[in-house]
C-alpha cells in the first residue's frame, strides 16, 4: 500500500516534470530561432559594411594612383626639359654621379 501512494505522488510529479521539460524545450527552441535570426542579420550587416569599406578604399586608391602617375609624368617631363635645355651640364652631372658611385663601390671592396 505505501508503494501505491508513493507511485501516485510520483505520477503527478512526473507529469509536472514532463511539462517543465516540454516548456524548457520550447523555450530553448524559441531562443535558438531568435539567435539564428539575429546572427543572420548581423552577418548581412557586417557584409554590407565590409563591401562599402572596400568600395571606398578602391576609389581612394584610384585617386592616389592617378595623382602619383601625374606627378611622375611631370617629374619626367621636367627632367627631359632640363636635359634638352642644358645637355652639357646634364652630361657632366651624370658623369660626376657615376664617378662617385664607382668610388663608393670600389672602396667597399677593400
């Protein structure tokens, strides 16, 4: 007899425990769905920000490359104009630089 009373009480407790487990599973499932949705939104947001950042970087790089190319072309033009206007001076300067370069290299070997 005491066992029957004990089993009846256990059946009630068992039902309550099963209900709590079912509620816990549902809450976990809901939390998982919410977490997945939030993660997808965060991923889309991060992807959008990275894409925009890459586009800005690409456009700035093009601007800097164009500026550097223009400056190089201008320096080359000025150098050629200087050589054409004073060919003897340019030749002597080139020889002097070559001589100094040779002296420096020959002294390193000793």
